[in-house]
C-alpha cells in the first residue's frame, strides 16, 4: 500500500515546478486576455494619454499582459509616436528589471539543476565542439533581444539572459529600454 502511494506521488511530481508554473501562467494568461472584457479595458487605457502609454509599456514586458499593451499601442495613434515609444520603453524597462530580479533570485536553483541534466550536458558538449563560447553568447543575446523587442513574453528573453549569461543589471536595463522602445515604435508605425 505504501509503495503504491509513493509511485503515484513520483508520477505527479514536477521536476521544475517554478519553470512549469511560469509556462502555465503565460499560456493561461493568453487565454484570459483574449476575452472581450479585456479588449474593453484596452480601449479605456487610451483616455490616460502618456500615463496609459507608460502603463502599457509596463504591460508590454509580461507575457500575460503583452496582448493588452500591443492592442493599446495599435489603437492610440493620437500621441507623438517617438515620445510614446520612449515612454513605453521606460515602462517596459522597469518591468524587465522586476522580472530579472525575480528570476535571478527565485529560479537560480532550478537553472543550476536544469544545467546538470544529461540532455543539457550532451547539448552543451556537442555545441562546444561546433560553436565557440563567444558565438554562443552572441546568439543568446541576439535571440533574447528579438524576444525583448517583440510582443512575445519578455520573461523568456530575460530568463535566457539571467539563466544562461552573466548579464549585469545596467546592461539589462539599457537593452530592455532600447529593444522594447524599438518594438513599441514598430507597433506604433503599423
């Protein structure tokens, strides 16, 4: 009887609970924010002017609120596009810093544990033979930068930077601001 409970418990144990929870929240939030009520909330942000742009910039970084921010940026149109991109970029930079601090402290053990998995060790060994460490670092920054500039969840890009690279907070702030402002500018130009 006791072994049966232990087997059941082992079957349902999640090896990386925080990473699983993060992925679940992103997927669940996209579902929630695709609802009509949330669309109405986006329209109300337009009456807030640049404060709404700043708030939307903050929302642009989070996977579960990026659709709200993107929708807002697509419908505002009245304000100065460059100023809106800069103000939105500042809001997104603040959110990226919050994500970075949270992931750096809360997910550290899981990243270390994940890095020691056989699969990851094999990939690391093969990739070290094929690609130099410097090129791998550049590719990581490139991929994370594309994610930060797009409406995709910044959690992924920031997780890459904080989990795989040893990025400094100042560099993250600069990258976060520039890339998010660029992404917001592109959306505003659409």
